[in-house]
C-alpha cells in the first residue's frame, strides 16, 4: 500500500450533487460520482488529503460578479429555480451550491498558501465557472470559480503574478473578460475553434495594461495529445518562464477527450496527465510548486473519470519524474501552423525563448 501524499489534496463535498440540472443535462451530478468512484477504485483518495470546502462569501463572489447578478441568482433559486440562459438551469439549491463551488477553489488556494507542505490541490466541484461573466451565467456556469480564486490570491495574499491555464475544449470567455485589462493575471487558453462561445481568436490579447497577458490558442477540431503538448511546450512554457507566476491555476475541462459527446478533439485520458506534467513543471520552476486545479467541463462519464485519475497520477508523481512520452508525440501540420501564428502574435510582447 502506498502512503498518503502530504503535498497533494482533493477538495470535494457531497453537496455538489444537489445542483440539479435534470436527468439528461450534460452537466449533472453523475460526473462527480463517476470521478469519485474511479479515484476510490484506484486508491487515489487514500493517498491524498481530503479537504472540505466552505461557502464563498457574497463579498468574495463580488470580486468578479456584479451585485445585481448575484442577487438575480439568489432570487431565482429562492423562487424554485429557472434558466440563466438556454443551457444553464438552476434549482432551489443552486445559489448555495454555487457559493460552495467557488468556496471549494478558495479552500484549495488558502490551504496551499497557509500550509507549506501542501503544494497541489484538485478542487472537484460543480457547477463549473469559466464561462460566467461579471453579469451573466452561461454555458452551464453560474459563478466564475477560478477568477474569484485569482482575485482572492491578489487581495488576501498580495500575489502579484498568477497564471491561469485553461485546457477546457471551450474558450473561457468569462475568465478572459475578468482579467482583460490586468497584467497581474496571465490567462492562457487552448480550445477548439470555431466553437462555443465563439470567442478566443488568437488576436484577442488583452487591453490597456493587460495587453499581451491574454493568450488564446484556437485549435482545429481533431487536435490530439501531440498538438496540445506542442502548444504547451512552444507557447505556454516560454511565456511562463518570462512571466514567472507566483501561483498557478488550471481550469481543467476534460471535454477535449476523444470520447466526449460535445466536442471534436482527440485527446486521450493519458494526455491530460501529460498536460499536468507540463503545468506542474512550470509551478515547480516558478511558484514553489503551488498549483490549484478546478474542474470545468467533460461529459463522457468514463472519460472524465479516467482523465481526472491521470491528472492525480501526475500530481502524485515525484517532481523529478520525467515522462518520456512528451518528446515522442508529434503534432499535425495544421496545429504547427496555428502555433506559429500565435507565436508571431506573442513575439510583440514576449521574447519567446525556450
């Protein structure tokens, strides 16, 4: 039996299952149940620290969201539920559970900041968040969990440079909006393009003081592990080494999986572990290993479970472990060209030295 890790944690609460979206909605409670069943079967839950979230305060939600929108969600839930948009149902419990979801990511970053031995934490939460804008819930998202956590790191701990890496198959338009003018947060998104929500073209680079701190990598349908790794190694890695983040956050959507019903990418479960290897290397080099991951999308129940398991195996591996598969994969020519297009854009703001 392997011993429990003192550096890796898992945030989870059964209350997340109470956000009821309907029996056939893609973003439903079975997603978390499937992941937890897999983590238990693999013995992973016995090797990590299990952490219980507390609800985010209204003030903390207000770091990112307008008061009128917060009140709208609260009132709609109190009246029995409704639809924030055609894709985003809420039930009577949704407001409280959305507070608990944001609080799950806050629990992750607080634990990492306050406990020196805890370096990597996966917040297994729902509803997801990266589509939620300051004034609107959309795309299954109510509050922008990861953006709230980034603001919390800045305000509570004085963190001045935060990297948010987002590999969900859909562009995180809400996270981009939150930090569009903010040079303290580097937002890096890999996503299928064109696809929902229609944003995330490579020329969207931020505005004002934040110009150059938004990096979009719009990938073609069919991109596989090799294409994602090529983009991470040739775009994120050199910029991160120059930016030198003090804390790393990840929006981990598993919907780029080859078996996902809502997208057209060809990433394998193993691939998500390789992506985590890259992100963890950035964290080790720049932020003393501080890395918090939050669940976003992913809608094939077996694929999401296997993918989350692969992420945990990466987190639990020693920091000196090197995965040889990273050098063996080769991207397609279309992806190579797209990466070069993004490099050309980024060269206006970053040296792009490997």
